[in-house]
C-alpha cells in the first residue's frame, strides 16, 4: 500500500533532487522512500543488501597482500595540499 506524503522543502533542494533523480533514472519519491528505509530498516538487513552495481564490482580488484590503502590516501592528500 502506498500513501501520499507532502513535504515542505527549499526550492533549491527540490530542484536539485529532481535533477539527481532524473540523472539516476529514478523518481524523487523513490529516492525519499529509499532514504527513509535506510533510516528505519534493521541494521543487519542494510548491511546485507547490495545494489546490483556494487555486486557487479565484487571481485574486480585484487589487492596485493601488503596493500595499505590508508597510507595511499595519506600520500594522496599530502600531494593534493602541497
């Protein structure tokens, strides 16, 4: 069952949400529903649900055993702000 909900938001927020939804091929209602579900759904259920695009990336990157992403991020930030 679906029920209509009226929200009062800033015009710029609404326009931005519409652009984002259009770019993602979704409706604003779908975005809002998805967001509310993420806030109210069980924690363990959220962790186990992966989007199809994320699932398609699984196993696509094989990191070396000594891969230290924190070190790489630190170095990248250091170079960015030099």
